[in-house]
C-alpha cells in the first residue's frame, strides 16, 4: 500500500498539478488530500473544480470552515476564495469532514483528530515535544496518522509505535501566524511539498518530497491580486530575506 499525502494547497493549481504529475510517475495506490485547499489569492475556483473531479478521500481544513462562515474580520484569502466559488463548489466544501478514517490502520485529519485548528507536530516555529504530541492526540491511536495545517513537513514516531506524517504544504511555502503568538513559518524553497507513505512488512515508512514547478507564474498572479506577502513566499519560500 502506497499513499500519496497532499495538504494545504491554498488554491495553487500549478503546484497541485506538478505534484500530481510527480506522484503518477512514482506510482501510488491512493491519494488523500488533508484540506486547506482553496483559501488564498490564486485560483480557488479552478482548484476546487480540479479536486471535485478526483476520487480521492478529501478533508476540510480550518480555512474551508472559515470561508463557509465568513466573519466580519475574515482574512483576505478566505474572502477572495468565497467570492470566487459558486453554489456547486460551496456545496462540495460543505460536505467535507476535518477528520475521518481512511481504513482500519490509517486516520486522516487536518489539524488533530479532534480539531481543524490545533497543530499536532509543531508549537509555533518549533517542533512539538513528544509530550505535546501525546497531549494533542488525546488518546487517539492509529498505525498511521496523516495530518496537515502547519505547512511543515515532518514525520514522528509515537511512544506506542505509530507513525504521524505531515506532508508539508503543496501550495503555500511560507506564512505568518498570530497564534499562539506572532511567528513566521518558512519552508526555505518555493517547491511544492507532499509525502508518500508505504506499508511494508516492517511497518509504515514515509518519504517527504519536494517538487519544483513554475512558481513565478503563481507569484505574478499574487502580485496582480496585490498580495505582496504571497509574492515573496511563492517566489522564495521565505517571508523575510535570509541574512
């Protein structure tokens, strides 16, 4: 069993298409998408239509929830995505769950099994400790747990021997967050990220993959949408110029 794991596409259709081309070349038995697929200044409608045409198990992330229930202080990315989507796309989004079983051995979630906004393997800009991970799992146990949300590619073994894998972000390589305090997450390259997990007789293994794509095209689109922070992130994988 080989599963391609995608997450946090954020409307970046060019990055998604590059990842799909790469995973087809490598050969997988299934593809899963862990959510935050549309929010951003790029191509939310086209990305939704692409994903709707797939037979993959797909989740909602916190941004799917937020764009469905726009608050007065909603961010520009959620507002833009909501404005672009039609009734069919919104109905598809509304039918997605943030957490579900893939099979008896594998669990899918966007953040943690119980939350679409809690981060499982990170604590702001640092890696979460083993104790923090166990606390956030709240007793959940699976042979393999696949999560997204942080945009940071990482794999962790639990004390019980299970494997947790975050594939990183397909479409947004850097961002700034204010929770739990202001911090920046940067992948350090404009590449699209995803993972392939494989069930062998010894157990589950994970390959964290980085795929180049025509990122300058998406950066130019962000510039036209007047989102300079996205321009820099898509161009370099950084929000700040490295010293």
